[in-house]
C-alpha cells in the first residue's frame, strides 16, 4: 500500500492547489497530524484499496485533454452536418444566442442552493420562469423544473392519485413507449395503468373505449398527451376532460409548451394538471440530455399540497419595495419531512428553467404564435408532400399534426432499410415505429426546400 | 490633448496604499431590478423566428383547441432581455465567485471551464438521441468509457448513467432492489428499507415513493449509526439498507462491513449512497465493503457544475447479480468491431428512468474530469479534500460558540457537521443568522438538512478546490461573525447588510391566501387585480 505521506505528487494539479507539497506539509503541521492517513483512521484496513485505481494515465495538460476529446467528438455527426428530421421527444429548434449567453454565465452555471441573499438572481429568474410558464399555460402554479417530461407525467399522475384516493390511471392518447415504461414503473406502488388503444384509423382517442374503461370505476386520472406520440393534436381533448370529470377523475394532460402560442393550453379544455417537457423552449438536443419537466395547476391548496417539487414564491422583505423570494409550503417536501414528504425533491433541472424563461421572454406572445404557425404549416406541407411519393402512405389523414408525424411504406422495403439509405444520403429521419412505419419531424429550422429534398430522396429510395 | 504632468514631489507616506483588510469589503450587486413583467412594451421583440410560408397554407385548427388570447408574456427587445438576465446573474454568487465551502453535503468543487467547451460543441449539443449508432460513436464511447471508469472507482460490475441526478439514481437503485426481490418471489415480503437520519432525505423519500416502509436509524452516543438499532430493525421484511458513508456528519462508520453483513444475513441488499465519496476516491470502494449497489452524484464528486440545482447527473453501479435490472438501454461495446451500440433488449430491466440515455453534457464533463486526473489525481483530490476539511476543522473549533458533536477526538473525512448550540445559548442567535451575516462577506453558508438532529447545525465541506488562503479566509469570516454575535449581536441579527436584498418576510409563503408562485397569482391575491393583464 502506498502510504499517503509517501504519495508523490510530481506536480500540483491545477484543480488541486493544496497538493503543493510544501503547503500540504505546512497544513499538516498546523493541525498536528503526521499525515493524511491520520484522517482515515476510521476506515478499516480490510476494506482499504491497497493499490492505485486501475485507470488510464491522466491527460496531464489541457491541450492533451482537448486533443483527446476532439478525437472523440470527431466520431459524431451532428444534426448541423446532416439534414435531420428526428423528433419523438427531443426536438431540433433554434436556440437563440441570448439563451446560451445567460445559461453559460458562471454565476448561474456554477451556483447551487444559495439563499435569497447571495443568490437572489437565481430565485428571481426561476420565479419569472414559473410566471411566464403560468401565462403560457393559463394557470397560477408552475413548479421549479423536475428532471424531464417523463418524471413530470409520473408525478402528475401520482398527485392525481393522492388527491382522489383512487387506483386506476387511464392513458387515452397514443403514448411514447419509453414514457409509458417510466410512468408504469413510477406509479406502480399505488396505481395500475390502463392504456386505452387509440382508433387505428384516425390515430385519435377512442372515446367509446375510454367511456367503457371509466365505467369500471376507481379512476384517479385520465391522461392524454398533446401532441400525442403520433404527433396528433386530438380533437377529442375537451371531450376527454368531460369524461374524466363525469367519472370523478382528474384530467392530466402532457403537452408540448412550444405549441401554446397557437394552441389552447390544457387548462382551457378542462385539464386539472398540465405537465410536459421544456426541451423545445431553447434547450439543446445534447443527445437527449437536454430535457426538463414542468407541472402546472390551478392555485388550489389541495393541488399545491401534492407537489413534491420546489415552488418559489414572491414575498416582501423588511425593506419596502424589495422583491424577496422563498419556498412556498416548504413543509410539503422531502427536504423537510424525509419519507413523510411528497415523493422526493433533490437536484433536478433548475438551470433549464432559467434558459426556458429567457427563451419565453425573447419570444414573447408574437414569437410563440409565429413559431407555432410555422411548425403547423410545415408539418402539414411535409405530410402532403410525402403522401405524393409513390410507395408512401400518410396515415391519420385529417388529424392536426405538430412537428412529429408517421408515414407508412407500402412497398416491400422495411422502415429500417429506408432509414439506412436516407442516412447514406445525409438525411437523418424515419425512426421505425413498426416494420413499415416510420416517424419524421419538422420544426421551424426546416425550409420548404429541405422537405422537398426529403420527398425527392424518398422517391428514389422507396420502391 | 493630454495634460502634461509636471513632476511633483510626493512623499512615500503619501504614495502608500494601505493593505487590504483581513476580511474583504464586499458589496453584492444590487440593481433593484424589476420583475420581467414590468419591462418592455407591446410590440417589442426579442427574437424573430422563421415565418410561415403563406404559399404553404395553414391547417385548420379546431375551434376548441385554438388559443383564444395570446399568452401575456413580456414583450421586450433583445438587449433588454439580455440586460435583465445579466443583472440577475450579477445578483447571484455562483461557486466560481465565492469560497463555496458553506454548502456542505454538496461537494462544491471547481468545474473546469475546458469541460464546458466540450459540451457546447455542436457534436454534443446538436446530437439527436435517435440518430443511427454509427453517427454517434464518439458520445457512445464517452458514455461507455465513463462507465468503465466508475466501475473501477466503485469496484462494481456494471454501471448505468441514465438517472437524471443523484436522487434519481437513489430511486433507480431502489427500483432495481424492488425488481430483484419481485423476480425472486419475495416482492410482497420484503417491504422495508432501512436508512439513517444522517443520510440524504432522498434515501428515505425515494424508498417511500417506491412503496417501501422506511425505518430510520439514529446515531449512537458517539454519532455512529447505531448497530444495535440495525440488529433490531432487520428481518425477513428487510429489502435493503440505504446508507451514506461517511455520513453527512463527516464521520466514517468503521463498522460498515458489519452493517452490510447483518443486512445480508437477513436476506436484504445494501445500497451505498456515495454523495460523500469525494474524500475516499481511491481509498476504499463500495464493493470493498460488500455493497450490492451504489450511486454517485456526478455534479458533486465528478465536478460537473451544479447549475442552480440541476441539470445534474447520476450514476448507478451494481454487482453482476443486479445487472439484469439496470435501466435500458445499456451501452455495449462489440469487442470484434470496436463499435458501440445500444442494447434495448433487456427483459428484466426496470425500464426507462428518463428519456433517452442520461444527462449527456454532464457525462461528458465527468469523463473529461476523470481523464484529466487519472488514478493519482483522484487520490490527490480525495486526500486534499480530507486535509482541507481537517484543517478547517482545526481552525473552526477554536471559534467561541462552536462545537463538534459526536465521535470526540475522531477525525472527519470530507466534511464536518458543527453546532452553534453554545453560541445560540449565549446570544440567542441562530445558525441561520450566521448564514445571513456570512453573505455580507461575499460567501455562501447553509445550515444543514432537516431535521436538525445536531442543534443549530452548520455543515462545511471544503473539497480539494480551495487554497489554504481560502480556508483561512472562510474561518476568519466565521470567527468575525462569532465575535460580532457576542459583542454586537444586532449586526448579526439584522444581516444581511451588503446583499442584493434584505431579510425576506417569509410568512406569506405558507398561507394559501398569500403565497404567490406566479406573477398572475401575485396580482390577483396581493394586488387585488381582477382578470388578466
């Protein structure tokens, strides 16, 4: 075993100033310790690692590290290098430069759990995020972001379960299989999830089947996604609210907040809890690492009491005219009550909330309306355009689609084969959703000519 | 034209600048910044977006699904948005600007700037998770390699980097424990999880969320987790022990192997919360003490920025026996081709813990951090963090009013939970008051997690990032506040004096009639405005 006193640090690592031998020695002397080993006296020898960790030799300099990382990054092809039509829960949108400027500020990037007195800016920025999301969602309560939209949906359903005291959860629209996996796992101790299949022709909710499922009773929540996993904005969304409420259940709607400059917020058609992912609001794709979740409700005590997450509130300070901030109903949380709190709260995705707030402030009502219109228009155009390609059918004809949509290949080739050929031609897209079905996505970053190129390329490939 | 300066005679006395005071004269930025809703004016724009091509037409939106009124978002020009947020950033301290040792249990260490550059590169930032594997070999390689590094650091057999943060990793471990017992037909029987009061609240809360009954062990007289209480708690209903070691007191439990053995003998699993791993990197490993699962907080131990409370990233490490239950997909290396692929075909998996594969930017940063340090650097980080901690302990325990409860005479690992009980008894001031006064010296101080098992607690964790001078300065700040508490308590009682704002009056936060989570709620409830803006 290397005794720590004997550890040789031939250089003080730039991240570890007190590894300078003379400094280290002086500190030990001041404490009156013979070596660092004195401080490890409680760790039994039997569980000590009597050898160095078997790790690659360090990349000693920043230059060497950069060179190494550069080699790894060169093995990725980004969606800026290819023409990408990938969506399905992670979206390629333009991120305004000001968003990056703000979230990359050291003061925000490296802060953590400061108090309002040294981290006033964090509290105000997150409270303003909550407030702007509240305007977008037409509610009064929005939480500090949770990990992602999957978590937000799972928690929203558990909130509905705690409020109603009931067991069943009905999913009424097409749902992403990974999201469903997460929800099933998360609500498992208390709830059973029933997915009511959508009408295979329209891709929309099967209201009769939902009504039948509700007749069995004990339903805590009816859950819908908009757009659904098929990209559909379902005309039945308001009817689902009525069915849920008639059965004494809450209506929980997962929505893409980027649609809400044009489309009605869930609260407008009866949702009790809205939830979703803010990745589309100015967060980079980052290989799926840029997600963050929101939960939103009316300002009712019984609803607020069930949030596990932090809710920042605006309060006065001892000086007239100052805005102070703090945690609303902190005693709900597991920080205060451990296992008696609601679910849990910990480090989640706060900075993404600040980023989304900057995005909403930049966009304003006009920007949000325009981006929604642009995407709706381009999605409809892409569907029309691809429907004209021989060998392609575009199902769910009449349904309104936003960003994501499905196509079906009617020739012999599989969706996987066609996707591979698209990639060879510099186009990412056509994620298989079945043997002959594939999902594509368009956003405001796409032009009409991008879509024309996709159609022309598919024309060559699809036989 | 510049004025000419005729030489004048100045005495050295007049030219002399006084040395800096022992404690810095700090003033936090205070812009008296308005709320964003009070800025801008109708019609202003912060950014333009590509307009819809009129020739493409617009699809019909069903009336009930069309937005009736535009959202009342701010309308601001770009520079106004930037200025507002930059002012808010200046009213925020950030670990880069202060000696952030006062946020104990959170391992506030330096996040190297070069690592931020990697994640801003479009070849990370603009990668889509559903791209073909051959177009993302670099990032899959980083994820796979980071897993290998964490396997060695923990001693475990498999690692998943999918969880969204530390608490999500705790939850993931609990979900795997649940799946493990369900697969063995013991799911109904093993419904209890044991944890300790000094473990992070999320251990108890995650276990409860996953459907377990929680049993909490309190410390014995010396501050170690009570082994007799553990013996009394274990039994056929025990699913797992969730424990932090060293605990948030900084005390390492020397009987940790015995704890693990007792739980294993009862048929339970042992999961190691390694939120406090920073002081033991390369010294001892979860596997060496017999654990079945562990997790790391990459934003703590592996230096990814804390980001105002996330995004963070979690890592779960497990033995081969638990590996089938890991979240899917896993990243696999084909040894023949050297290619990485995603394996979604894992029938016993607990499923997805978050969308896609993990908080990738933080995985990249953690990978780069470990690669820049290597085994020797990790050990130097651990040893230096522990040295810094015991150095600070040596300084702080000399301050009047402070005590170091439990395990008298024993060293601490990477942090210490102190108590200001004596100072409180003498002056009536609370630990929170000291924290508020600390803000006046340009630094952050947090008390501790609830419940306050240690009266008037303060947890300091210096990590390896701070210099000796930093530690001296932090100790001097605390000493000065303690002096004030005894000699001039009003200054402490009314702090902060040099912050962005003064003390909040928090009463409104707990009353449904006045709590205001949004601008519109504030306007309705407090300002009495009817309707919307």
